[in-house]
C-alpha cells in the first residue's frame, strides 16, 4: 500500500482500521479504494466493511488469518478471459467458494472540470477498453498500475490536464469531478467475482453451482472419458479451462464449473466417473447461482 498515492493511503488506513474493529463484517478485496472490486463488495455486501489489500494473496490471507470474514476476488472477465494466477491461488488458499457476483464494468473519465485534458491515466486493461474513445478525442493514454490509484494520483498531482479512467464513484472518494460516464468501446463488459470464506456454506435450496479442479491421468483419451460422465448424466458444465503448474509441460490441470451440487444423484455419478479417470479431484465450493446459465 506504500506505493499508492497519499490520498489512497489515507483511505486505506481508515478502511483497514474499521475492518479491524469488526473483522466478521470485513470483506477483503484487491486494489485501491474506488476500484471495481471495491464497487463489487459494496453491491454484494451493503452492510459490510470493505477492506482493501495490495494483492490477491493479501486479500486471501486476510480471510485465512481472521482479519476479514470474506474476500471477493475477480476470476474472469467477458472481454479478457480469466484473471491471471487465480486458478493457482484459489486451490492453494484453502478457502471455500461460498458465492459469486457479476459486475458490469462501466469506466468513467475522472478529473477536474473546466480544464483541457491532454493525458489519461489508468490500468492498461482499462485504457485498452476505451482506446477508440481516447483516440477519437486525441487523448494520450498513460499506463498506471491500478484504476482507482490513478484517480488518487491525479488528485495528488493536481495537474488538471491529466484525468483518469476508473469507476464513477471513485471521483467522490478523491474529491474530483465525473467528467464523462460510459466511455467503454464495448457495452458487454462483465466481471465475475468469487466470494470466499474459511468454511463452506452450502445453500439449502435454489439453483446451485459447483467449482472443481482436477488432473486427469496421463493416458490417451483420459479427458474425453472423464467428461463423458457429465454428458451421460445430463450435468451442464458451464466452464472448463486448462492450466499448467510448474514447468513440466506434461501434467495439465483443469478448472471447471458445473450446474448442480454433490448430493444430486446425476452430479454424484458424474463426479464418480471423473474421479475414476483422474489423479485427483478437488471441490472448491458449492454456492448459489448469481445469474441463470444457459
């Protein structure tokens, strides 16, 4: 957090102090105050205490160490795919996935009204999502490590020829003006967040999702056979991604989301077949669907 501009550090200190007084209400997230992850926490937990952390690992550690009751971590984006390293961090954390949240990403231009803007700072991904909008207005993009921290940097520098791209509510946090909303080149920009806690809290009713990781045996057609159990039992797999651990380039691990949960006969049969063709299977969480699939 020491790398953040002073206006952000001040807010971070206040929010961490509040979370320390009531850790059960605290929800850890990665990023500076005003980030999209901060906005997701506010939407999902209106009575919670957002607790900013510098990295994903720090946010997960806050839950493991009892400094926060839960964490909200982005796992994938509709335009850019999965969030880097998250497939390693979730299984290694030992935490359980207890929920999901979908957040529309709506970037805004933030600065000081009444001044001619020449440069715009933000995270490279946010700049890329508004590159046509910036080019059409002759604004020079400047990469910064964090969207909300870029707003804090503008407030600290007080060079009003520089603006930032971030969620709209960051303007009020740092005492700046909302110059223009909805500047993304694409309207269908959505990020899916996972909610994590120390213990599993399976809902008693409603449509459920289950997230698993697994490694199939290193034999021909192992993945094909492992997936067959989901097809024959009518279990919908909404997500399947492969990733490599280490540098062997041999053993591929998989991350998957399925509709339903252990205890459902069809899901149990599919998971039994998956285990037969896999070296190991790890259930990361069973949680309510935040939005209907299909």
